[in-house]
């Protein structure tokens, strides 16, 4: 693959950063529209209760109130990502299933009035017994949360490859452990907000979202509006991390209020509501049984994983599967059985997370280290031995193409002198390693692909139109950079229209790590098509061969005789004269097996390609308090080509915080159905002073399919950083963790268990 | 309820406003003065996204009443440019890649500005301590620290 | 989140503030930096008819050495300014460290020492919105019948989380209170009521005007248990100040009031004894992010850590 690029691979300043450092960047809560109203939601105080009646009359009489709604004003339609998961009305009429569930709402001229009106809404409930623990929830006689799901089992993923029991029987070493992890909060800095404006039969919406097209589709279903009448508009997003992939109850609430009032409505959740009533992350319990040969080869894996799914399905089957897949995409499992259960409870709604599955992944990695140690093998060699190589096929039949797993293991372990330090650890210091692979995109039906339209304007500037969306990771800048490379037009002269369902085409969204591999690929193809047109005219005008034309800095020039050149704007004008303006489309559809289905057919090609990564954490534990200090964190990520290395590093740094340091600080705390830390004080997002020195290593296993060889920009770190920390603690203590986060109280218990002191 | 008259100078402009006694400075900035750079992220003083500089000191505008700052000189992120030129912090945040989703950025920059105004070339340790007043969910802080260091050098 | 309605009064003198308080028939609250009070009002945990701003009262802003061997600190002095006062660093290292460990730098620049001492107590089930608390049911501290953490208890087990009161107590600090019924000076450790519904023995309308610290050099340290190294309130905090061979230790962050321990002679045995007593006296409940038993154990452990640090740094 070509290697000398004008701008791809350079540390460029992100296109969106000027607006963000000057305060000009607009987010949903910043939007002001004429006649806009303030929306407020009345929420369920019960974890489980039948709704007997909802009376809005008195609320409507409050002066300044322009609309009041409940589920009885909706259409009785339930949302679900899959046909078999349609169970979420967003505004229930039968019963409430978690504390904080949206029950009714008002729109008023100001917030004070709206709050006053809420206090006049009368809801009669008939409380029902509730259940919060998935194990309890699965038992006979537990309160039934959805009539159609017996034992509250929402999803059961069953994968069975090879002959697990037989292989386990023959294995030299077998070990079984159970690991737990508290669910995390996405804790994106921007609390959920939405503006809905209904006029002339069209509903315009702004909200932070990870996929405008999926959002519009869901809302058109819920509101019984034709899809073209629901328009999700572009707006900056203050972080998502997986928490903004699906339609949110507030989307429906604001839409209904705006339709009723005939005026725009803005609904901004408080930080607490954002935690109790927008999505959170699953808490997980994973039982992992592993069989190894004497030489450390993994011969069998047997899994039973229970996900606390909260009250509704959400992305249920996907959430129940992903931790398994990212692991099987990394290691060779000749025999493997996975039983994943997503169980309904009366807790808030849950979604996918950038760091999804930490109990499972960290558990696997830490257990592997302990088993390997017993066999006299160190963490590096056990991973190199069992790690997948290019050309191999995973247990569920995904072919691995480009694969830098080995390189990430080698680079990270050499940088840290891992082997020596792991073997000769001193006191309560430890070093640990975690590996993972990530699918870049996964089956999302016809929404798996992306397309782009590009036009070159008469001033030589370009406009891109794409459905791609940016949640802060830098996707917008990335596609501008890609277009700039192909078209030879400076980034500042490229305008982007994106994530607006009225004008942009389908795109998977900032979901499933598809933005670079799929979204940017479509942009690349469109721009290459436009480039051909530019080159052909320029070649004629400059009287050179098309193959000799280069495009750079807004100029078309002869590569052999650089004096022969002309501005691209002249080329474009010539094209207008010829009645063939320079405009092109391009699309990219990944090579995925679309027969694949999460529950009914869990095999076949999962994604067009996979990224790989290795993280190494260094810890030292205070023997008196159990507090973990983490002086250094090293992480190597195979992202294919880094389109903007600075942006990739930023993703990696952020992942060390959100997964690595979070492994010792973050977790939701509950008192039955009440979330005890729905704020930014008691939910412990790590601060600057809590961060280790971070060393990032980018490995480029150029992908033959990715745009300029790119795959995805840093998610592996999000999925292996906690493993590195858990393994480092195992190295320091000789013990396996039982539960994440590894707060000092838990670590102290581990230390004492080791000493034989009763905890 | 009676409103209160306050004089505040915001980004070099004088304002005479009638505010509600229970109005926060953040509400005044965002709603009356259309300065939406400061963000409401936690509303409880626990994250720093709403930080603006009042008489040289960084304050969390979500837990300060506008009535309290009568007579003050206030700078928000919108007022950092001088003669159309970006502030060194703004430049450094861009060049070092310290901006991701951007929601914490203005609060982060204003916290750092107050530091650089009171201390020439702060050490890395001092910078880390100062910005440990603010939460960022995206960056892991590394590039933010680098950006403040860089701006400190430029300003020294 | 918007604030509920209240009036705002800026007082120019202590007398004026007390008069405003009187006008509002006891339903007003004093406001200093507001970093404790404003969040409480936002959560509707306090619903005053007026807030009386003390920040413009000049007499509350000074730090001075006077009165024959006292350091007088005005209640309005910010934590940051106090921390950077050379006297504090030189004479009162425990206080210096606790100030430095309080919240974060930005909040230290706004929060005052008076407000820090008189901050409300904390509980994971208390510092929540009205909606959250309504769903959970009002507890004893909110005027309900029983505690939500300790079932059936007609008492409150919330935690007093000032980082600086414990160190001030080890320094034998006194506070001056001025109110409708005159003025009084009391030892700081005497202002705690032990009742979660109103944790201070401060008369309605009384203003804390100054903190008086005996101006004698001490050695000292402050050890704070928290999850993050900034922003977080103490889950337990132990201050130690040493003069000669004697030490005073004070434990905060667990329960409604700081607890003081005198060590007449510092040696292995007295340290162990104090640490055991601290462990026995600490009665945390499950209302913070770390477990109660762990916090109980840490209270004793932090004492040892703090004293060890003081001994290592040496004292005259
Ligand atoms: C995110 C966050 C983290 C925090 N972390 C910590 C921490 O780690 N440690 C810690 O100790 N504190 C912490 N705090 C609490 C607070 O910031 C400090 O305690 C601060 O010093 C309070 O001072 P203030 O001037 O802002 O008080 P205010 O909020 O103004 O007042 C607090 C209380 O004291 C009363 N009051 C104030 N001054 C007087 C006076 N002169 N006379 C009579 N009554 C008075 C008020 O009526 C009010 O009831 C934190 C706060 C936040 C928001
Ligand atoms: S300890 Fe009990 S009474 Fe006190 S605030 Fe917490 S729940 Fe309420």
C-alpha cells in the first residue's frame, strides 16, 4: 500500500476544535428557537407498579402550561431493535418497571411553571413486588416483569462449538471462577437533552445521538409518522460511549409535547435524571471455565454469563453477545460453549458501552494468567500461543484478515520490560497485560453500509454529504481529512454536511466501530470518483496524461513537469461550462454474512475487519489501605492506518481513563431500585490527578479494505484496559479479583484472604 | 418576587441587568447574555464545566448567584480572544488535540486561564492539581495537561 | 437545575446580617461561598425565604496575629487563601494539609473556612433531589420517622465531612459566634449537637465571625480516605497535631461530629491504644461509597499513618 500521503497519517488539528475552544460550538441545550417551551417529565417513584390512572387536567390549568401528555397520548407502539425485542413503550400505560421511568410530561413557558404543573399531575399506582437481582429474578415465583418472558429471561444466547465437555475432560488443567462487576455510568459530560419542533407536518429534532437514521426510524414508528416527516438534525454531542445509540424516552416525550403544543419544546435532563432515566451499563456476573493443555494451549472454554438487563430489552441480544465475540476474535478456541442470559429486573434501562463486559473480559484474562503461571508460562507467551493470526477463522466462523495482535503484544511488553518485571515482582507491585480484538462494524442489515455525496464548488471548495455522526471522537474531522487527501483540497476548504436525516444517506452511525472502516470508506470512494473527473479535465487542459496529474493544495499539476498546473477551481468552472459539474457519490458496504443473527444463527462473518490491542498496567498497592496506585499505563493498538495519530492517541488516552482507572473507581451503587450515585460527585469519574503516565503505541497492520488501511481508532483499549489492571493486581497479590471496581476495601479483603485472615 | 439590579462587566462589555435573586450566574450568562460557552453538566459544583473567571478567580457559575457578583469583572470562554487572535490556551488546546467532545473544554480552559494568570510557567504537577477541579470524560487529561504546559511556555 | 424562589440580601456588617435574619423570622440562611449551601437549596434540602450574603463584611475577611498569642481567622477567609498563609504552613501543618486536601483548587478559592466548619452533614441517601427522596421516602434527617440506612433507628447517622474542623480541633481552636443574643467564644469541638437534623449547637441567627487558634508551632499531618485524589469528601479523615511529646488526634468523616483523642506521650503503645479506641468509637453505617466496616478500620489505620508521617518528618 502507498505510504506517502499529503495529509493522511499527519497530526492535524481537528476541524471541530476551533468552535469548541471558542465556545461557539452548539449543543442541544444551547438551542434557542422562537416560542420555545420547556419540557419536564414526571417519573415513576416505584420500581414496579400498575398504572391505574393518570390525570393531567389540573396540570393543564396552570397558566403558562401549553401541553401535557402521558403514554395515553402515544400510539401504543413499543420500540425494540429487533422484532422479538419490541417491549419498550417509552411512556408506559400498563405499568412502570423502574424508578425514574417516564410517566407523564408537560411543556410550559418556563421551568418554574413546568415544575409547578408536574406537581398537579395525579397518577394512581398499584405497587407490585419488584426484583433487582438477576439471580432472584430468574427464580420460579419471582415477580414477572414482562408477561411474555418467562423467568424474566429476556435473551438467551447459546453458542456451542466443538465438543466442550470432552475437551474439558481431557485437559491437563481446568479452572472455574466467577467474576462480578458493577454496571458503570456512561457519565458523558453532556446530560441528555432534546429539542423537538413540530410544524407543517414535519418534526425536526436535535439531540446528542450516535445514529440519526436509526433514531428517525424509531421515532417514525413510535409516532406513526412517515419517515420523511421526522428529521433528525445535526448538533454537537457531548460524549456518547455507546449510551446514545438508541432512541430515548425523552425523544418521544419532547416530540409528543411539541406536536400537542404546536411549538418547539426543549427538554434537558438533570444530571440525576440522566443517570436514573437514560441508559446505564449492565452489571455482569461471569462464570468462566477454562481447560488448558500442559503447554498452555486453550482447549476448551465454558461460559455462563448473566447480564442484569434492567427493565427493557434495549440492544439486548447484541449486549448479551459482544463480550464473547471480542474475546473469540482475539484467541483460538477449538471448543467453546457460551450461555449468555440477559435478565429483566426492576432497574433502569441499559445499553451497550464502549467498555462493555469488564467482568467477563478481565475475568478471562486474569484467570488465564493464573493458569499459565501454574504451567510455568508467562502472560506474554500464553497470549502469543493462543492469539489468533492473520488468515485464521474464529470459533464462530469470522475470518481474520489484517491482524497486528502479535505486534501489539511484542511492542507493549518490550516497552515495559514486561517479562522481567512480571517474573521478578517486588512487594505489592504488579504488572499485568490485557488483549482484545474488536469488530469494525457488525451486521445491522441494510444499515450496515454508508454512502457519501461530494460536490466541488465553483470556488474550488468541496462539500461532503454523509450520514456519519461524531460524538466527540473526531469522526467529522477524520472524513474531512480523508477527502482532503483524495481531492488535494486543504481541510479548511472542505465543508461537511452530516448526520441530518433530511439530506444525508443511511449510515451505521457512531456505533459498532464502523465510522472509519465504513463511513470514511464511503467518503473515500465518493472523493475518488470526483477526483477522476477533476483529473480528466485537468489532463486535457494541461495537455498531460491523466496518470501524470497530481492534486494538492487546491491545485492540479503535472507530477513530471510541476510548472504545469492550474487551480482546481478552474477545473470546476470548466466542468460547469461542459454541463457536467464535478459531483460524485460513493458507497461502501462491508463484507459481512447477513445470514448471521445474534440468537438464531450466531455464526458467519461478523465484520469486514478487526482491530487488535494490548494494554499493560503497572500497579502498586498500599498494604494498609488497599488503595491501588497506578504509576504507568502502556497500550498498543492496531488501528490499521492511523488517519490522524493525534486523534487515535486521544481515544487511547481516554480509554485508559474510562476503562483502566475506572476499574478501580467506577461502579453504580444501588439501594434496591434506587441508584445511590446518580451524580458526578459520588460516581467516580477519574480526575487528572488519578491518571497514570500514559504511553501509547500505534501499530499499523494496514488493512486491505479500510480507507488508506484504517480500521478503528482506539476501542481495543476500552475493552482491555481493565483486564490489564485486573491482571496487574493478580500479579501483585497472587489472587484473582472477585468483583470490579477494585476499590480499596475490596483490595484489602483480597490481601487478607491471601494472608488467611478472615475478612 | 422583586428583581435585583446588578452591574457586571462581561468580556469587556458593561451590563446593567435586572435579575431574579435566585438566578445563578450560569443562567444569566447563558440565557440573558447568550453566552452558551459555559455548560451545565452537573449543576452541583462537582464537575467544573460551567467555570468562568470572576475577578481573576475561577468560579463554578452554576452554584454562584448573579446577585453575588454585582460589580465584578467576568471573563467567559467567548471573551478570550484578543484583537481577533486566539488566546494561547485556545491555540494549544487545538494543536495538542486536547479537545474531543468539547463539553468540558470551556470550563477546562477557563480554569487553566486563571492558573496561568496567577502563575507564570506552572509545573506539570501544578497543572494537574489545578485541572483536577474539572471532569473530562473523553481525553484522559493527558493532552489537556500538555496543552496547558504549552500555553504556559508561550505566555511566559 | 433551577433554584427555588428566595430573596437575596447583601449584608455590610455582622449587625446588619443579624437584623436581616430577624426580619425573616428565622427562615433565612447565611451565605458565604455558597459551595455547600447552594447545592443544598437546589436539591430542596434547604428552603430559605432569603439568603443573607456575608461576603461583603470586611471584618470577616482578615487573618491576623493578635490577642497575645492567637491567630485570628475571619470566617470569610477562603480555604485557598488560608492555605497559602505562611503562618499556617509554618505553625499548623495539619491544617495546611487538610486545607490542601479539601475538595479541589477551584472550590478552595470560593469556599470559606466558616462555611467549611458549618457545612451540613452528608449521606448517600440524603444529598439527592426532591424527586429521588420522595421516591425513597423521607428519612429522619428530612423530618421523616426513621433512618433509611439503619432500619427503625430514630436517629441520623450522616457524616460530618469538613476536612478542616478535625485539624482545627487538634490545634485547640475556638470559634467566636455573634448572634441576636450577643457574642460568645467556644471550643470548636463543643459546637456539635450529635443530632443529624441540626448538627450544630449554634443558635438561630448566630454568625460565626472568627476562628481563634493558639499561635504555637506544631508538627502535624492530615490523612484523608477518598476514592479520587481531588474533589471527594473524606470517607474518613484523621488529623494529628503534635507539641512536644503530646499529640492531639481528631477523626472526621464518620458520624455526626469529629472525635478528639489525646495522646499524652507518643510511643508505640499510646499510638496503638489510640488507634484501637478510634476503631472502637467509629460507628460508620452504609451511607457512603465504601463499606462501613472498611471505613471503621481505616480510621484507626489513618491515625497510624498520620503519626508515622509526623515522626518521620521529625519535630522539635
Ligand atoms: C464538589 C464538592 C466537593 C466538596 N468537597 C469537600 C471536601 O472534600 N471537604 C470539605 O470539607 N468540604 C467539601 N465541600 C464543601 C464546601 O465546598 C466546603 O466545605 C466549603 O468550605 C464551604 O464553604 P462556603 O463558604 O462555600 O460555605 P457556604 O455554602 O456558604 O455555607 C455553608 C453553611 O455554613 C453557613 N455559614 C457560612 N458562613 C457562615 C458564618 N460566617 N456564620 C454562620 N453560618 C455560616 C451557611 O448558612 C451554610 O449553612 C465540597 C463541595 C462541593 C460542591
Ligand atoms: S443516616 Fe439515615 S437519617 Fe441520616 S441522612 Fe442518612 S438516611 Fe437520613
